[in-house]
C-alpha cells in the first residue's frame, strides 16, 4: 500500500506541475508575444493552438492531475499518512478551481474563437481578438496561479510523505 501512496502522490505532483508549467508559459510568454502581434496573427495562432492541444498528452495531464491527486488524498486518509493529507486536499481544491475556470470560461472563449472562422475572411478581426484575448488572458492567469500553488502544495506533501515513509 505504501508504494501506491507514493506513486499516486508523485503522479499527482508531476501532472499538476506539467499543467502549472503550461498555464504559466502561456501567461508569461505565449500570450504576451501574441498580443504584440497583429489581430489576425493572434486569432489564427490561438485557433491552431486550441486545435492542437486536444491530444492525449494534454488530456492525460489535465485530467490525470485531478485523478492522481484525488487518489493520493484517498490513500493518505488513514493513520500516520494523514499528515500529508491537508496539503494534498488543498492542492486538490486548487486544481478544481483550474478545472472550473477552464471549462466554464476558457473553453467557451476558445469555442467562440473557433466559430469566428478564418481570420482572413473576418470583417473585423480586431473585434474578435478584443472579445477573446483580454478575458482569456485574465482567466489563464487564474489557472496559472492556482495550478502553481497546487504544485507547490503537492511538492510539500511529498516532503511530508517522505518523512513518514522514512
């Protein structure tokens, strides 16, 4: 059982860390770069990114972070192992914020951007960009902060877990 506790916590930490890195990279590099480009470039680039990101690697990490963190929490409920539980549960709650923000806010913005169509055929591509970018950037920053905080909490849970296991 100890190996399952350890593996679930490590998998939770890695997948949450990968998601934190993705959201943070968009926050501090991808979107700042795209907002410096013309409206057509931003719209087209984000349309293509939104198409490309729906793959097994992304989905495995995105949902894996939730599943592995939930499993780690369940496996750390009893006995001495519960010392790591508050950190894991706090990380799980932060990741739930990430999921809600993604599904309720970022995905609808992505879908609206896709429905806008080919940027070369839009009468006002700047208006499409302006409806998308500010809100998407704001909510992505929330995801970046929440997932990074969750990653930090899981990292601390690994330390606590190691003290118990050691």
